[in-house]
């Protein structure tokens, strides 16, 4: 897709921050704005279709919600089941039901990992400072 020119009215504070970054990095302001939009609007083409919208919507979540996602984990019983089924698959002892369960758990694990990665990426763009309550939870 060729480049397209747009006119955009930005709040003065945002423009000042972008301009400051451009000066510090010695880059054109347009490069800073393009890089920022590229970071915030993820390329989701290789993500499973059933999670694409959720990953895009995370852009507008609060820092608190992003930290909750970033710190989330697969429930321990499901982690244990995933490990056991993975080990039994190695030995070829899986039934069709176990194979289906293993695939579902792998999918869940992958979705959790994608959500966490997106949350950390967005938090990093926002400054990446955990909230006091998040530090205390660690």
C-alpha cells in the first residue's frame, strides 16, 4: 500500500512530547509518529483469528488492567495437565480424548502468552512502571 498523506489535529501536549523525542533521537517528527503508531497498532496477521480483536482492544485498556494481564498465568491444574499430557504424548500413549485436551491446553497457553506479550509491549510504550499495588503483589 502506498503512503497516504493525512491531516491530524493533535493536542499540544502530545505534539510537544513527540517533538521532544524527535529532537532527542535526531529523527524527523513524522518518523516518530509513524514508529509510535506502528508500535501501538500491532501486526496481528499471524495471530489466531479468535484472539485478534482482543489483542487490538488491549491498546485502550488501563495500566491496571494491562498489569493484571501481564501477570496472569494459566491455572496450576491446567499447567500440570498440559505437562503430563505433553510427556505422555512423547511416549505415544495418548488417547484421542487426551490428544484433543492437549491441543486445547496448548491453544490456551498460546493465547495467554500472546496476551501477556501484548500487555508488556503496551506497558513498555507507556513507561512500564508498575503500580504500587502491582509491586506489592510480586
